[in-house]
C-alpha cells in the first residue's frame, strides 16, 4: 500500500506543479483542483506528506521510461539494424502463421506472444504489428492496438488494413471523430471495401449521438456529480435528515407546508393542492439544506452552470 501511496503522491505533486505553472485556463485549473481533492481523499495522502516523496519527479521518471521504450526494437523501427537472414524471415512468417491460428481459436493472448516474437525477428514488417493490433483489440487493449497501428502505418503508409484497424480501436475508445478520419483514409486506399464503408457510417452516426461531457441538466456534469464522493455523502446525509424526509414526503404528496410544520400532509394538501409557490418554497428549503451541508460542492455546481458552453451537443472530446 505504501508504494501505491507514493505513486498517488507523485501524481498529486505533478498536478500541483501544473497548477503553479500558470499555463492553464481557469476552468482547467478548477478541474485539476477537484482531481487533486479526489486523489487525496481516495488514497489518504496530501502534497504535505513529504515522507512519501521519491527522488525523481513523475515527469523525470516518464522521460526515462520513454527513452527506454524508444530503444526497444518493438517500438522504434531502426532501419539501420542488420537485416534478418532468409531463415530468420521464414521463422518470423511461421510465428505469424502460428499467431493467426491462435486468433482463429480465440486464444488472443497466445496470438499476441507469437506476433511479438515475429516482430522481434523482423521489426520492419507492418503486417505483424497490424495483426497484433487485432489481437490487442480482442483483449480490450485498445491503446496497444492504436500504438501498433501507428507503427504499421509508419512502416507502410499505404497499408489500408492498418487504417481500418486503427479506426476500430479508436471507435472502441469512443474517439469517433478520429475513427472517421482513419476509416476515410482506409477507403481511399481500398474504395471497394464494404467493411470500411459500414464502419465509417457507424462512426459518423455515433459522432452525432455522442453527448457532451458537460451535457445533462442545464450543462451540469451529472455523471461527474454522481461519481463525486462528497456529493454522494452529502446526498446520503440529507436523505437521512428527518426534516428533509418530511420535506420530500410533502413534495410528493402535494403538501408544501413550511419545513418542520406539524400539520399533516393531508391537511396541507387540502389547503393548497396546486400551490406552485409552495413547491418553489419547498425547493428553496431543500437548496438551503444542501448549502448548509456542503457549501463548497454547491459552489462547484454553480460554477459548472455559469461556465457551460452555449451549445456543445456535437462536440467530440
């Protein structure tokens, strides 16, 4: 658990550094502040916990890891390396065939291993990367599939299947706008491919259907609120409050009397069966209770409403 906290601390420290950089918009800064609060709550750490600090920052660790990855044959295509012999090429082709056989029986993890071995022998073959991308997609590793498709396209920019599989991986990541561009490129190279045509139509339709992340009631990020521990805790506390329970019961039964009123719901309903002002009053009382329980969260909610875009229904994130 200590190592997990160290990692969480490094991420929080990185986010704090980004806040201090001054390169972010006010909305982005607010989002980072919320992210920091969530991480601190989830892992029980804060930026003040110096005992969790590591010798290198997250960007430094990432830079080192990037250098290592760049030196790996599977990722960096080094055209100056010694070309494989005829026997090695034949071995790589056999490994590819073995991978294809594993794909047919839906043993996708084994297929990845065979394709990876083929790549180690001959990293200049775009087909091996493209085939491994298909196996990664079957395993749900869409990010790995995207990377392999990029490598395949880097080797052979006219490889239509790599563009098509890139489109599938991006669509699985809900990046439908990017998927559309890759499907179009695949169709440029292979205009008679019905699969590409069908996938393009689906991606374009999904692009139109994709809601804005800030969509919801009045531009409020409802999904974000429901996943916010502070909001859910506040809602739970509110609903366990006897006064709130009485208020909700009154709103549902039509009794919109004052909070804490000792009159029965039936009597209140008889006095004001369709009293719109009573409903407004009840809503105001409910809002006051929310404000008292968690004023910071309510302010975040107000900020979302104030900063919502005029129309984001067709935006793609």
